C-alpha cells in the first residue's frame, strides 16, 4: 500500500478519534490509537515505540477514568449510590431512546437526578448538586480523553513533518 495513503488514513483516524472523545457514537481514543499504530507500523516512520506504549497506557487509564471520575465527583457533590446507578441506567436509556447525538448525556443527567429523587424525594437541592457533580466529572474525563487524542495527533503530525 502506498505510504501517502497510509499517512492519510492514519491522520483521518486520529482526527475522527479527537471528535470521538466528545461524540458518543465514536470510540474516540480507540480510533486514535489505531491511527497511531497504523502510522508506526504501516510506514517506515522513525516514531519511537515509547510513544506507542505511553499512549496505549494513557488510553487504558482514560477508559477507567471515564467511569471513575463521574462517580467520584457525583459523590463529592453529595450524591449517593442511587445517583450513580441512575447515571448508568440513564446513560443506556438515553443512548437508546433519545435520538440526538447527546442523548447519552441527557439520559445520564436525568438518571442521576431521578436516582437521587428516588432515594430522597424531599431533597431536590441534593439531587441537583449530585447531577452537577456528575456533569463536572464528565467534563473532566472528556477533557482528559481529548488531550490524549490531541497529543497523539500532534505527535504523528510532527513526526510526519520531521521526515
């Protein structure tokens, strides 16, 4: 296969991977790491294998943090297990039943809110704070994934121009 075609496909995977860090139907960092691997092993580029290992580790860490951070911030803002369970259930239902690109987000926030209200219907302020915590956690984890995907893109792009 022509190297310029591999460069193009690799860059496209990296760009779509960046978009996928905040668009739920795209597996963001997975596409980015595929673009990086294609560039490293599909061309004769002198990109260090250390980058592959570092970005693979960061991708794994990000996958874990995408679940841990929202739950932690939910708890930090006064959320309970009911809100955490509501978040998971709401995310799944949001992806299935709300036909917009951000249905999972709407579902997640509604799930946290409803879960907290099911736990204690009299404390709407606590339910709102828990929802706010889940939102902040989502932004942190999405931001981390975005930075990792952007770094992969820049490493590959700079390596291409270095050659």
